[in-house]
């Protein structure tokens, strides 16, 4: 059904005259007549009784009028849901307990007037596709991994570096350390079942292993961070890496240790990605917020793969 014809029908019904409706709509009376006639053909009924003093609704016109008004209201709501400045800012983060999620909570506290949708896509390929289609407005990713150059329409900026910590159970040989040099982790089994081949975080840990001779195991299904911590807490053989800002909660009896890694500290480099033509006004606000609240890019004593984009 032609919404402009429906809009014209409502205008005539409210004005009571074709000429008055034409003036209200800034079109000609002939255009009003053609739109109403087309709508009548679509519906198969007459909507108006034309008289010298105006136009009155037929019984069918009276029945259709409330539905026509509702059609226009639904159309306005549909447009508002995606209109720049009216739709939520849609941001992709890796996980609900991740550093990016924490950053977005801080952004929401600083800008409670901005509607925000936070979602979790799988990898950089999925995120870039969503950015290109307009399904999301921004994404936090490590870029650009080998063989994964960004499309020209996608812009990126290094947002922040996330230091990694070693997490062990109380029986682990390193559990009592206040910090541990990265080289000292050689020979220890680090279990990270969430690493998926071909992802940007997979490329990051491949380079970390190659650079420092670490042993990172990815065997077993990934049941999430809670199940991972349950396993690590009960063994002396396994440890894992977690981001320093990551929000972790575990039962008191687990006795887990979060140990800083030093000399150098491996950092996971997060960049913010967005479509260059994205008109959402809150996107600039997010970039300004990140620039003002995040630090630690390429700091002395840290390590990141050589392929990540510079600050």
C-alpha cells in the first residue's frame, strides 16, 4: 500500500476538502485526486463522496480512517528506529566480562542520555561485515591480523591496550609470586580453550607463543570463563591468561591468584572500528570518550605483535 496515498487520504479526511489538503501537503489538487483514486483502486472501494462544498467520507472511508492513521504512526516509528540520532548506538564487544564491556559501561555512565545496544559478534570478519551493512555502528577488535586488511570503508583507531595477567589455582607453582617475568612461563601449561583458529585473538596468541616459547593449550570445548576458572582452581598443572580489567567472580574456596606478567607485559591491543560514512552522532561522542579515558598505548615494557595498527 502506497503510504503517500494513505497520508493524502488522511489529509483530505481531516481537511474536508481536496484543495485544502493539497495546500497542507504542498502539492497540487490534481496530485491529491490521483493519489486518492489510486488508493481507492487498491482497496476496491470509494473513500469519499465529492460535493461542491467539500469531500465527505463514505462508510468505507470512515472504517478505513483509523487504520490509515495507525499505518502512518507505524511508519513513523519504523523510520525513527533507524534514523541517525534516534536509533541506539550499536557497539560490538568480545564478551560480557571483557575490558571493552567495562569501557562501554563507563561510557553509559558518562552519557546516560545516549541509547546504547551492546552485542557480541564472533570475530573480526563477522564484525566488519556488520559494520559494512550498517547492522552495528562500532566494534572493538585487534587489527589488522596477517592476511586480514580492512576494507577502505572501515576506519580504525587504536583505543587501548589490555595487559594480560596469569591466573592460577592455589596449588600452582607460581601461585605465591607477586609478579612473574614472561620468560619464566616457558614450560608451564597455559590453558585457553577459547582460542579459535583464524580469529584475530588466535593470531595474537600464535605470535605470543612464537616470540617467547610459551605452551598454550586450546584442547577441550569452551564452556566460558566460569568453567575455565573452576578447572584452573583445582589443578597445579594449568594456568590461564586473563585481561587485567576483566571482571572475574569465583567462589571463595577457589583461592585463585591473579598475577601480573612483566619483562615485558603482554598487552592485547584493542582498536575501535567504524564505517567511515556512519552518520550516527553518538559515534563521535564515543571516540572522544575513549580518547579521554584510555591510556597505555605501546607503553615501555609491554609487548604486542608487530602487525597491530599503531596508535
